[in-house]
């Protein structure tokens, strides 16, 4: 693409869009370590948002984010960096590349109108990145690719562009092609020739960055020969996407197509999501003002990526489910915005990053907050009015005030005490609700306890604030095991949750082993006698009862039958015996797990006219059940889950072998799209406590699974004995 005049945003100035057509929202996608954050810094430098030291006038830097990210040297949350280029405001959404934080990635995809896939020339393309590409393709999101780490000794741009074409252009190889070739400088002592510039295939110009500034010149004969060799494929790919059906015939007939026509067709094809150019970029050298390829990348974003006006209308309903017409991107339309990220600031409180889809959001405005349908994850639904505080534009840790945020733009909103990630903001007199975006289910449990008495008082509030920020986290108060469980996406997700509780909310917690809800049942019929007789001064205690216990089919619960004859147990005390039996069953009779699926029959007993009481017969009933348990085999029942595992075909064998090693029973498999198989199995829940981590290892990060409770069934004796000893 040709050069564009550089109109950089002033460092330290809040960028305000005055119309949707002057906004571009782009999300960066790529695996951890691919260079996304470094690329954002390079783009900010080229656009003039930071100086050569990487700072703006108020001292902020692009990398000033969460303290956890600094300690871990890894992005763990979505961040927004607004820059300006050629009069266009570009909202760059930098996402974490690690699989545990895919919720932040999905939030970025929701807020953006186009995706820039960042691929490392030295590390290649991982399976998770391929999956995100397919997701973007399914919804028609425009995509481009940028190759980084060109300075690595084993980096090969030509080879990487070929790989990109094979992986991302499987359906149309001519739709994924490079726009530029690398210009190499003199080779160093190690034989590696650094990339110092770009050869423009459409413009047939050379863009030399060797001086630290982009210098445009005519190609030398050898450079022109390189350009000509690769230009034909690019032009054919662009013309194939052209709306001018005569263009291909003219080109094949030998006509030299005008560069402007090619560039216009290219940009339209990119915006439609049917053509995916490959570019390259590198950070600026020390003292340089522009990084390699950053100008070309900014030109593509501003010229080739779609404006918010090109986004399809947004489907909405009323909070009560009533029908409403779809909403378009119009600053004068009804207010419709969505919270795509929630964070807590120690000074400001809760801060929400919102994408405005329609209308104009202003400071101190009263808005309606509608819930997001994730109540099962501990996120309550909302249907309230709230007055927002200031509107700001973020830059690292700095927040710069805005006087408005129009349709198509993004901004941070303060003082929304009830809003959570995924909530919809709308006008209080016209409340609307957007369909929440798909979030992965958290399937890795983390059981926690307050570290001390002081932490117990703060734990509930800290957990509520933690899950309000992260819709991929689920909070469970398990009624069977009495544990507080945070369900997360992976080990790194767990670690960040614990660290945030400690550093942000001042709550110290201890991680404890996660318990599954085991049950006990009788393996055979047994009898028991409960005798509770105590004589002392005053009224004594007297109650004797005899029971019979027999097993019932699974799912029967506890059945109590009265077969007393002759009044040996007075009628008013029979409910007391039942209450004692059911209380003891809830506490367990062998290893402390609830007793289920038995029939308890009261056969006989004795009472005293003075000393018998409700409490005495409750105790006798409990004692009788405990004695019966000593006379029979007590089976432990473990929960069994129905597992659905979705993996690429090449990993079906390893996944099935792994499930078999976990006492799993494969019950079927079927094709689930091109190159993917769904494996269905039944497996004890005790065997899949860490399956979210282990499946990722078995499938190289490409597998997904869902689980659902099926039933309880007897645990193998050798495993049951081990559990009893631990109990």
C-alpha cells in the first residue's frame, strides 16, 4: 500500500472521536510471547502517542498495567490503547495470549470490528490461535496478519507467510498473501542479515527503515526483480475479490492495473473479511522514531479495516424479553453500550470499559443497567438505574477525561457500582438488553478457606468483587462438601485469582484439596438396635428402638417405614426416631458422607412413661442406624460425569487412551465439523479434577470439554478403602 500523511495524536492528549467513521476498533490476537504488547508499544511510538522513551507527558507508558502482569511478565487482562493516525482514532485492544485468559480475548473480540493476528516468525502458530481464526471466520470478522520476531536467527519471513497461507487460507490460498517482502541489510558475523526495510508489492516502492525513520525510494534493479516475482500472486488475489468483474480479464490481457484501483479493491476486500493480507513489524531500534512496518500497519488499519458503521445491526430485547428492532451505529440513536471489562481501582473504585454501539454516552448521565444471564456462575442479573461518574480514555494506568463517547467508540466509566462484565447500558426510559457473548465454562476447581479470622469477614465481599470482574470465573458454595469453590479456566487463572484477592482486596486465603460429593449406602440388609438410657437425679432419658436397613435402587433417597405393633414405641415418638435416623444419615455412618438409597424400617422398641422424650428417641434412632452400619458392608458412591470432549482428529487416540486411564468409559464419538471429533464418555468426577489442565497438555491446547452430572455409582473397593482411611 502507498504512503499516507502522518497525523500523529499528541502525546498526553485524550483522543475524542467526533463521528463513527473516524474510529477503528482492532483487537490483537496471538499466543503468549508472540509480541502483541511490544507491537502496541511500537504502534504508539510511530503514531506519536509516546516519545522515544516510551512515555507521554504525564509519565504514563503503554505497559503501565496491572502489577500482577509486571510480576509475571505476561498479559493477564484486556487493555485498551487509543492512538491517532491520519485523523483516525484507533482503539487497539491488546489481549492475553495464554489460554487461561480466553475470557479477556473474547471480550476484545466483542468490542472490536477487526482482528490483527500476531504471529511469531520464530515460534510459529499454535492450535489455540487457529481456533480463534475459525471463530472470527464464522462471524465474518475482517482479519489481517502481522509477522513479528524477524530479528530471531531462525526467522524466515517467506516460510512463515507460506505457513500462514496453508493454515489460514485452507479454503482460499489466494486470500492470505503478503503485501510486502523484507529488505535485508548486510549480514552480521553470525551470517544473519537483519531486516531493514520493506519492498511494497502493490506500490513497487521501497520503504527503508535503516535510519530509524521511514524513507521511501525507488527500487534498485535487483529489488524490482524480487517485487515482480511476488506481485502477480498478490494482484490476482486482490482482483479475485474485486467488485469489477472486468478487472481480471483486463489483467490477464496484459493491462497494467492502476495502483489506486488495486489499493481500493484490497481495502474493500479486507473490510469485507474476504482477504487477509500478511504484513511484518518490528519495534523501533534505540533512538529511532518508527518501528519497521508500523507505518504500513497503521495505514492498513485506517484504510482497510471497517468503521463501526459497517458492523451489522445489533440484536436487542427489553430486559423482560420484549421484542425491539435491531440497533444501528448512530450517535443520535437510542443509547446502547456494553461493559466488556470490569476492574477495581484503589482510588476510583470499580471502572468499566464499555463499547458504545448506539447513541452517545456522557459524564454524570443516568443509565439503565441490564443483567447478563450468568446467575449460575455467581453473577447476579441486574435491572437497575445508575448514575455514572466520569468518562475517561485509558493509557496504561492513566485515565484522561472525556466529555462524551459516541457510537462506535470505547471509553472507561467510573462509579457504576452494580454493573459487571457483560452487562448492557441503555437509556433509563428505554431499557435494552444485548445477548451476552459466549464464554468458556470454568472447569478447574479451586477450594479456598479464609486464612484467619480477620480474613473471614472480608472474604465474601472480596469474592463478590473478584467474580464481578471476570465472567469466566464461577463462585460455588457447595452445600454437600461445605466448601467455597472458585471454578477457573486453568492454573494461571487460579494463581491470578488468589493474587488479586490478596493484593487488591486484602484477603488472605488458603487453597485446600477440592472434595467431590461422595455418598454412602448399604451393600446388604442389616439390623441395628439403639439404646439410649440414662438415669440421674430428676428426669432421666429412656428410649430403645430396633430397626432394619435394606438397600434401595439408585436415586431412591431415604425411605422410613413404621412397622411397630402393640404400641411398644408410642405414636408421638415415631417421628422422633425418623428424625434421628435422617439426621444420622445426613452425617454419614462410615466415612462421614451422606447416606442415601436405603429403606429404614422401625420394628420395635421400648419407652418409659416418665423418662422417654423426643430427644431421647432421636438419639436412639441415630444409634440404631450406626449399629446397623457395623453389621453390613457400606459402599461408597462416587459422582459420575458425562464428558463431551471436542478435539482435532489427530488427538482422538491420545484422548481416548487418557480417558481409559482415568476409569472412563467411552460411549461414542462423532464428527463435529471439518477435522474435529467429539468424544463422549462417562467418567468418575474424582478422576477429572484437573482435566482442564491435562486435556490441554494431551491436545496441545486445542481440546475443549464440557461436563454434566450423570449419577452416583459404587466406587471400586480398593479406591473406597483409600478414601475411608483418608477420612
